[in-house]
C-alpha cells in the first residue's frame, strides 16, 4: 500500500513559518474516523469501552478528541493518573494497568475512581493496607506463560514477560479478593505488541473468555469485563497489510458467542487499551534537511534527532519517510537519514531509497503518533519539539509548545547556577 502523508507541502510551509521544524503534526480527521470505526466494530457489545493507553500520546488535546467518543484512559503511573484527572475522567473512566506499583499510586487511583488492575497477587495486601479496603470493582492481569503463537509466525513469549499472574495465582487472587469484599471483577492480558494480523484479538479473546468462565464457575466471582488491552498494530511499512478493525471486532464477537454466551455470561463487557492503533498513523514528525554529507555512504542530516523519535534508534524500527513535494519522484538515491546526536544509532533510516534530497526539503516521518513524542528524552541537551494539531477544516493549532533551555535546566531552579544557565 502506498503510504501518503496527511499533510501537504503547502500546509507544512505555512506551519513552519510560525513554528520552526522539527515538529509533530497530528491528523484530527484521521483520529476521529479511526475511533468511530473502532466503536462501530465493537458496537455489538453493550459495555464496550476503549481506555486509551495514555503513555502512547500523552497530550490532553488529543485525548479530549477520543473522549468525545466515550474513551477513557489507561494509566500506569502517578503523572498519568494526574493527567486523566485533569482531562476530567470520571469514576470508571480510568484503568490503572500498572506494574511494580508504589502504594501511593494505588491510593490516588482509588481516589479518582480508577479501576485498579493488579499486576501481581502480592499487590492485594498493598492495596488493602493502603486503601484500608479492597475496592468493589477490581481487575487482575493474567500471564499464561509459554509462547503465544498466532498464524503466520507472529508470536511472543509471555513466559519471559514480567507482567501478570500465573493461572494458579489468578484463581487464588479471585478467591482472596472476593472474600475481602470485591464484587465486580475484570481480567486483563497483553501478550503481543504491534500485531498486524486480524487474528490476535480473537485468539486472545477466546483464551480470556475461557478463563473467565472457569474463574466465575470455580470462584463464584462475577466477571464484569474482559480487558483485551493493547497490541493491535499498524502498517509501518508499505508492504504491511493494515488490520481490519471490523473483522477483528467480528472475530471477538464469534469467540464471545461461542464461549461466554453459552455460559450465561453474555453481560460481560469488552474493554480495550489501545495506544498505537488509536494514534500511530495520525501523527508524523516534520523535519527539514539541513546537511548532506558524502563520505563512505551518503548522509542526509535533518533537524530532528532520536530525541524527537526514538523508535528507529532504540528498536531499529522502520518509519516510512516522504520527501514533501517529491511524492511522485523516483526513489533512485540511497541515503542514511540522520539526526545530530553524538550516537551513531541516531538514524531515522539506513540505506533508504528516496528521491534526490535537496537542502531545505521537508521530510515527513510517518506513523509517529504513538510511542513517538512520548518516548522522547533530552540526551545531548536536545530539546523536545512542538506538537501541532491539523484540524479537520485544514487549519492548525499548537497543542504543545517546544521546550526551551529554561525547561531543560528547570531542575536546577532551586540552585544559584540556574540564572546563569538560562542566560544566552
Ligand atoms: C503500552 C500498553 C498499552 C498500549 O499498547 P499499544 O501497543 O500501544 O496498543 C496498553 N496497555 C498496557 C498495560 C500497556 O502497557
């Protein structure tokens, strides 16, 4: 599938005149169409709810858009919980799928009406001591162990993952929680990330529904929801086949009707905690070519670096690149596209065939809308860039300003050196 940017050269020029590159741009229209399709795909399930994984794209203005469609927030830290409260999440709108959790975070989650999703059986005591009770609604994260294999060789290794409880533990946890006063239960599992197959969710759903039936039958606990968490992927490469959310929703429905309905559990709600799928394709890094270098290889130096988008440097992840204005030009030049960090892995692309790049060209780095800006860091004293929302009507709005040196030095602001640091 040909990957086309959602911004034009004209729009980028207009934005760049006001907010210098690099910057993130997000596609409001794409975000809205996608969340509508997701809701539609699961509309057969009465209690269906998406809790957007805040860690993927923690921008309140973007999360506000998802909230218009009834989405909640999936959080895993104190600041993410604070974020959820600030965007006006109501009781039941927050899923706290944390791990290695400090007690104070359980407490705060409960205060704002969030649902605690216990990563471990030993956390029951922490929650009880800290809250002075066990919440009425509670969830447990499951880890089936072993290897989870989906068709066409996609697999992951839950047996090696730090998350969740074993089968034995989750039954024990349910018994203990019920005895201590829990009334409504959820189960959760996240087994494979970035799946580009329509089969992951239906397979996971079947496994979880079968577990739910056994748990309800053997412990008498009432299961209110099954949380399929994140993991639906996006086509980063032009050769990837995009997922079809309609088929995924129908696959989950089939498992629901085969397993839960006959067990008298047709009232179970499906929850999801998608991150990448909700935002990934609808965010891009826009950066300008500022240097070309001809040594043992051909290099194009851009004004963004791994601080703005870490995935290529960290995982060797592929992000498609379009040279704006040269969409239809032949890709007959082989480049490494680099940032300026003193780190040789600071490359957005290696040996990538692209059109001839001239200095000043704008490059769009695709599919950076999730786990992009959020993973940024400040190595080499690099500052994080601005985020801009491209609205449905074609206008644009700043939704996060770029960092300044004063932000970078902020944690010295109680020291005498601070005033000197922020002087140019
Ligand atoms: C990261 C994460 C998600 C979102 O994952 P995606 O791959 O972005 O869909 C959901 N739930 C939990 C608990 C996570 O850690």
